[in-house]
C-alpha cells in the first residue's frame, strides 16, 4: 500500500511540473529586465532596460499602459505595444514595437516568470521577467 501511495504522489508531482502552457498564461502585468550587448556593426551603446508590459488573454500588449525605460541611451519612459505569443511547450515569442525587439523566452513551470534572449536591429541580449 505504501508503494502505491508513493507512486501516486510521484505521478501527480510529475504531472504538475510538465503542465502545458496556454496563451492565457501570458495574461497579466509583467516586469521585465534586459541587458543588451552591441552587435559588431552598431553605433549604439550596451545598456540595461526595464519594461512594464500589460498583456491581455490574447497576448496583445496594451500600448496605453505598457512602458520601457533603457539606461544609457534613453532615460525617458517609452510607451510600447506588441505581442506575447505562448506555445504549448511554454516557450514564447515577445515582439515589441521598439526597434524591432524580438524575444524568445521560456516560461517557468509556475507560469509567473520567464527567461530568454532578444535581438533588435542593433543589439542582442538577455531578458527575464516576473508577473506581478
């Protein structure tokens, strides 16, 4: 009997860890952090950034309430829109209306954080975010 209970607990915990993601998992307010590195032919400086992204259940980033701020070359908060597209395997694509920002990230098992990379026309870097 003890073995059956142990097996049941183990099976349930494995099922929890590998739960598939849905598009609605992107819904919410995300605080994201970026560290950008200059590509070889760029005249931009390396920089760090922070964004507040308000995402609806369809993955649309609300441009009226989403902003980004980048230290080094831009200190003003810039409104941004875009999309946050979640795949079944919990990978996601984030596309912002800021200099062709394209991010590929992996959402954590609890669906409250992500980590990944991004590219623009002039810089590449790392990004991570947490859901408020």
